[in-house]
């Protein structure tokens, strides 16, 4: 932030880090792409927490970020899907009926089942981190094979 309260321009930040490229950008139509890539590659920038994450962690909670547009990696989607299944099976699908059935449907999903969804999603994320292609035999084996070493 500048002394007068204005935010620094990206160019000034990169010049202060001594990484601003000299000369014209070869992609003149979109020069900001280079600046954004340079800034995001800086270690201190990568380690910086966002304001939302910092605020939440300051009061003692943990923050988990899920990849955008990958609802299959969010165990809450499985939980909500099971609750909707219950609501459709045991209630009428009108707004007044849903007001009563949704809380019951949410309670109906057991903690054990929610934990199974969490474990499943964790295995999927690990498979992606290991660069296994979605749907491949290795992916399926990693996600759907349970560890039986406890027996």
C-alpha cells in the first residue's frame, strides 16, 4: 500500500522484488498475464494466506479449499445427495413439505456414512495428486480398494 492509502500497482510490486521484465512484453495485447505469472511464482506470494483464510484460522478453525468445478472432490456433495435421496423418498417435493423433511433428512445421514464419503474423496484427491488419470484402472484401484491391513 502506498503512503497515500492507494494500493500499489502490480508493476511497482514486481519492480520492488526486482523481477519486472525489461523491455516490451511479446504478448502486448495482454501484458498483465506476464506480470500475474511473475507475481504468482514468487515464494513469499505463494506462502501468503488470503484474508478470509487468515481471519478464519485466527479464531481457531481450519480452512480447506476444494478445486473449483470439481464437486466430486467435496464430501459435502455426497452428504447432501444422500439427504436429498431421503427427502424424495419420505416427503413430498413441495416447499412447505421440504421445510419439515430437510432437517430430518440431514439428521438421517449417519456420521459413519459422512466419514466414508470423506475417506472416498480423500482417496480421489490423493489419486489426482499422484497424477492418475480419472477412470483409469490405477485410479479405480487407488480410490475403490480399501486398505485391509487392520484385519
